[in-house]
C-alpha cells in the first residue's frame, strides 16, 4: 500500500516509523516521475510489512522538499529510524532502487 506523506503526517508516518520508509518526492507534471510511479507501486506491494512506501508531492509540500534538499525530481529517499540514509535521483531501473533498499532491509 502506498501512503501519502504531508507536512502534517511526515513525522508520525516517516520519522517515527518502526520499519524503513521509501519516500518518493514527485510532482504531477513531471514525466520521469510518471515513469517511476509503477515501480514505486510495485515496491510497495512486494515489500508490504517490511518497508513503508509513499509519495510526497513537492508542489503541495514545498517545505518538506526544501528541508530534505530535493533539487530535482523524482527523488526517492530512504529513511531508517528517522534518518535519511539513502537518496536516488531520477528515473532509474527498478533494480537500482531495489539495491539501495536491500542495504537497509
């Protein structure tokens, strides 16, 4: 299941999560973001229970994007115990993103 992360729920859903969290910082108008959407959905399904996966729309949540230094999109960040431990920028093959996830799972 994919979650929607906002400034209102980011601390509870991401920073306080008991399992690693993948946050997809994206925008609706972004072509590469649209390319990554099915990959992110697949990962949410495949790692259900081991990994929390969600999206953060940078147009709606520009404060979060600035706080985590999202300079280009899509940017996928992996959080473990409230810490930003890995970043993948751009449309990348699923295997590349999965390799980063396996380092923390």
